[in-house]
C-alpha cells in the first residue's frame, strides 16, 4: 500500500511517498531558506504563502519520482502538530481535500514523534523503547519513547530551543541565516576553549535546558554589557572563537542531559532527531557518550534530520492499529503529547 505524506509545519514544503513496509519511494523537499534569509529568520506569513505556491508542484514531483499516479495512493498522511499554525493549515487543508477526493483514509502525524521515527527508519529495525532527543529550531526536549506512538516527556527547554539559539548567535556574529550550519562552519575555524560560556543546568539532576543566558553571554563577550551593539565582527579569530565556544557549550549540555536521561530511564538506546542533529560535532560527541554508557545511538542521515515528509511514516504505525483521522482534523501549533 502506498502512502502520500505532506509536511508544511515550518519553512520546508515536503511531500513523500512510502509503502506500508516503510520503503521510501520519493521524498521531495522545497526549501524556503532563500525566502527567509533576507529577514534573518522564518516569517510565519511568508512561510504559509510559500507553502500555498509550492505544495502542488512538490506533490507532482514526488509522484513523478515514485513513478505513481494519485490513483495508486491508498492513504494520505499530514503532519498537523506542532508547528506554525498558518503553515500547518496549508498542509492539513490540502491533505483533507486529497483524502476526500481519492476516498482514502486520512492519517495524522506528530512532528515530534516523526523526528524520532526518522531514526528508526534509518536503522531499518525496531529501536523502541528508547530515550529520544529532539533538538531543532523550535524544540529541545527529551522523551522516554516506549513505542513509536507513546512518548513521556522527561524534560525540555525553559526558554530558547537549541536551534533558535544557533540562529540568534549567528545573527549576533553576522553569519547569516540559517544559523546552524553557519555557526558550525565558523566554529571549525576557532578555539572552543577561548571563552568560558555558561552551561545552564549542566550538573543539576534535572532534565531541563536553557539557552537564553548562553546567547546573552555571547553578546556580552562581543560588545560588553551595553544596550548598544557595536559593529558586526568580520572574519577572524574573534568571531571564530566565539562560534566555537558557543557550539561547545550547547553540545556539552545536550550530551550530558542525554546521558542523564539514559541513566534515569535505564534504557540502552538513544534516538536523536531534528535539524540540530545534523551538526557533526554533536553527532560525534553523542556517539562517544553512547559508547561509554554501553548504549546504541540512532541518528538519521542528514537528509532526514531536517524537516521532511518521509518521517511522517510514523503514521504507518497508526494505520496498522486502525487509527485514522477525521476529515475535520485541525492544525495544532503546540505539542499535545498525543495526536
């Protein structure tokens, strides 16, 4: 059976086609990076309008790559939570119309669960139960993932998500958007020990994150405790060292809290998803930590780290259990835990 999945939760328009055996036949992503770069970040209204313009061409391309027609689709999947409500509504509306027109089941997928399921798809085998770390522009959370559809929240950020902090620090350093890869490239040129930046909750026995203070510390290290910002730094040791020190602080916290979560849950498997998990230094340090803890690490390949529709294959688990979505399915911008 073939599933057509739609993802429009933020700034990537994506359509994928996969089978009930989790074979991905196509996974097309239309990026909006260039649209939002001029604003220094994602603008929700711009994102929603771009989804409207790009969704149908993206769907056509996904069908073409899979060598299928709409008549070959047995169910429609849509990522309906969490995300930007306007962006989500574009995908949800299209999915409902498509399911009604084709007279096939409609299935919903939770964006958080989907990021972890991407690691399961890459592994090619069951990875549950496990600890799940979702680290992206909008989320930084740890979960006890008992099954693909049963997640208990262990802890999360109390302010900025890690990806958001990368974007903001990139702006402070004049590195542009998106901040994650820009900071990573600059950090490779610097000394991660050049600045003693804060690592909130690092040694505390609670699974919480906070990155707003770290972001402010970078700003103060560059300009001092002044309300007036000076000029943006150019290429050189100052910028590279700040980028490297910032990245090291974020990674230290993410790795340590993941280690604590493994010990608290007594699990021996760690699954990681979200755009920040594409960071090579983070991946290397998580792998080293997992080996020390005697745990297995599951991280999807780069193409499945950022937002894409293939990871909506988590909805196949719902289909196997006979769980379908109603045609009055709505977009839910906040993480609900159950979807």
